[in-house]
């Protein structure tokens, strides 16, 4: 089973700042089959990115994904108030597993 | 617009059973695999089970294998999860979600979730 480790656990930033979230896999993720989700309190997860870097329809271009192999990154170029949430990565190259999440909170 | 609406959650005793359902709309249900993903209180996401569009293939996480059964009724656009031999650690919000790319792929649509609480 591929384990995904997300870091940091919590990221404290101000609106307008850049957020960089890391997702590291215990072994290489086949095909860069890596997705990202956003979850706000009391809501279901929202799909953001698949294939490591392909934004879902309607996702603002301030969200970008990158990486391959075992190291992946979600970048939010300038945080908007609605971006403060928990973010999860998920690999689907070998069965499927989720990371433990990164909380982006207002500083 | 894809919509997934879960029902059937509630309180169950350890060792007990529940049946969760998910009503789908906005897409051709039989053409897509569908899944259950759960989230324990204050915790992260855990994939539980997936069933292929035809129902011919099913997949389970090791943590639920032998206790949970996924099924679907394509005539009613409905997904089910029969959960038996419940344990305290099964307490979670259970989300219905639609996987893409593979049966075990990424999830582009999610329901609002159904809460299952296992307690005596």
C-alpha cells in the first residue's frame, strides 16, 4: 500500500500570501495519478486537481499542482478568504490511498 | 449536474448492522463506478469500497472486507452499502463518491454524507 504523508500538518498564513502544500509518497506513484481535494468544516470534499497538475472544471487558476514520482505539491498563489480549509492528496496509481491532510488556517 | 444523496445513517450498537443508500442523478448511473469513502470524526478520508458500473466488480479496503457489502441497483440509480459486525472504529461520515479514470480513481463528485455512529 502506498502511504501518503502531507506536510506541514497546519499552515498559518494571511490572505494574499502563497501557500505551498507537500504530499510525499512511500513509493513512486504510477503515472502521476495524484489528486487534490479541499474540505471545509461540515462539507464534503471538493475535487481540485487530478493527474498531479490538471485543474478540475471551475477551479480558479490560483490553484496549481506539480510533481511526479514520490513528491507532489499543491500551490495556492494568493490565498483568498474562502481558501482556508483542509487539503487532502490521494493517489490512484496503485489501489487508492489518501494523505492525512494539511490545514490552511488564517494567521 | 451530478448529485449524490446518501441516506440510512444512524446509531447502531457494536456488532449491529445498517444499510446505507446513495441516490444518484445527473449522469448515466450504469456507466460509472461508484464508491464509499468515510471520515471518522476529526480525522482524514478513508476509501471503503467501490463497485463497477455493471456491478460485476467490487473492491474493498482491508479494514471492512468480510463485514461490508457494496451493491447497486442500476434500474433505480441507487448504490447501497450493507455494513455488518459494526465496531466503534466504524463511526464516521460515509460519503458516496464517483470515481473517474479508473474504478479506483480520483473522485470528481461527492454526496453530503451520512453519519454512522456505533455505540452501546
